[in-house]
């Protein structure tokens, strides 16, 4: 199961990276096409959807690898036992919050599909298609948060803490800036 989940998080991050690359390609293509007087208004809609997709698909990977912003000021000044209790509390609250987000994101996307809603921009496509990245990305983040909660409940060190410690051990403090 661990191997499957780790591959899922990496795949999710890779999909987010592909969307970032696609944004770059679309923006460059749009700039070039404008020089040839080609109308490219619908590209703005696609770029906006790709920005959302890049963000939501990358969240699970970023969370698991310690790239989310964490305020550790309190955690650095308490004992190991208290730190563990605070991590469990934070992860439990996070699991509930992200689970709630995921539930409504998926329901919202499903409702858009059922009611056959169409995007109101220059590119009239079924709106559930771009919304699917929000639904899937939030679900992946929920799985990642619950995964971390289970790791900590079983006595393990959170993956995001281990990832930051490993970067620090190699002299990489760039995430602390």
C-alpha cells in the first residue's frame, strides 16, 4: 500500500507539473499568435483552468514532501510527546477540513455534470471538465492528510518532517526562506 500511495503522490505532482508546462506553452503560443493578428481570447480561459489544475494536482505531492507552509514555532519548543499530540490534533483537524472540502468539490463537480452546465467564457465546454481537477486534487490531498495521520498514530515521523530534515541534512535550507 505504501508503494502505491507514494506513486500516487508522485503521479499527482507530475500531472501538476505537466499543467504548468502546458500553461507555459499556451502563453508563448498566444503571444506568437497575437503577432499574426490571430484572436486567442479562449486561451485565457484554458490557462485559468490549467492554473487551477496545476495547483490542485500538486497539493498532495507538496504536502507529503514538506512544501506546504507550516508554522512550527510552538512545535520547536515542546517535548516529543506534546509535539506528537499536536501533530495528531493538527492532522485530525486537517483531515476533517480537507475531507469536507473534497466532499463538496466532488458534489459540486457531479452536479455540474448532472445539470450539463457549460462554461460561460469564450470556450463553451462542459464545466465539469475543468472542475474535475479541483475534485480529484482535493480528494488526493485528503488521502495524503489521512495517510500522514495514520503514520503519526502508528508512532512514525510525518513524511513532511522527514523530507524537510533530509533537505536540511544536505544543506538545503531554501524552503525555510
